């Protein structure tokens, strides 16, 4: 029996109620000239996304489709995908079209060259990017400022979707987040473990409420609390 080859990158795509964009996004990821595995996790969608993905399985056999029976949150969907990840590295990709998967190649460079174990794609460093609603933009800047204050770091975009990790490191973190606080948890645990976060500019085209934007002000407050909690909690045990 031949041994299963380890791909360079695992792409985890958590999905909830994204029937208008999910297949286009999925095919954008599939079109990349990259040694990757794609894991899409439908998080109990109610808008027809689940049926759409179930029908897409036969025409996209290289994609692994996982389904939650009920909505559990983005963090829970990421953890479901992570449990199945086989790639050397893992990145999170939202199911909307705000982020451009063509940035994966650029984000991989520092880890493949051995210069980083964690890379964030920064929307702030992308000079031509459109800003989201003011409350989201400044909320994100506040969370980045809070992160830097608590952990003595210097990152520009803590809540970015594009977070790329060594897969074994991400699994060592033993994540517990169920919702959008996933971003704060992995950031806090990375910095608490004494690891640097390498940032690179990425493309970003925010969508509007009528297009399905979901994050709420409460999610920002929860993220702030999670950053505080992990700053003063025990550091994670990781494989150096």
C-alpha cells in the first residue's frame, strides 16, 4: 500500500449561509497551482448552502466536505477541519469573496524559507485595499493595539482571516474557541508561546451587510476578553 503524500498546505474553509459565494470561492482555491488539500466545513447552514455543497461533492472529488448538523460557530468549524488536516501548513479561508486566495503563495514564502512558523496576512499593509465599515476598521485596529499592548508585539491586523501556521503547531494549541474569538485565541496562544508573527500585505475587498457580513460588535468584546485571558493564563505547551 502506497503512503499518502503530505500536501504543503491545508486550506480550511468554514461555511455558514454562503450559498451566493461558496462555490465561486471554492473554485478560486481549487484553481491555484499549489500542492494543497481543501477541507470545507459547512456549519449547519440554513439557506441552501448545505444542499449546494452536497451536490458539489461529485464534481470536486479532491475536496473534503464535512458537515455540522447544527450551527456551532466559526471556531468550531475550524477545529473540525483541523482534526482532519494533513498538510505541513494550514491556513483559514472564509467562504465569502473578501480575501483573494492567490495571496497563499506569498504567505507561504516565509515558512518555506524557515523564517517563520506563523504568518498573518495584513489588510492594513495592503495600500490599495478598501476599508470595511468604520466600526469594523477601528474595531480591528483597537484589537491590534490591545494585542500589542498586552503581548509587546507589533502586529497591524490581529483579526485578519488569513492566518497561516505550521499544522502541528496549530494542533498543539488545543484550541477551544467556538465562534469568531478563534482569531484572538490563536493570536494570544502564539504570542504567549514566545513565537513571532510575521505579517505580509494581502488584498481585501469587504462586503456589506446586505451581502451577508455576519460579525457583530459583541464579537469584538469577546475577542478582547480572550486576548486578556490568554495573556495572563499559562503558556501553551508546543513542540519546538
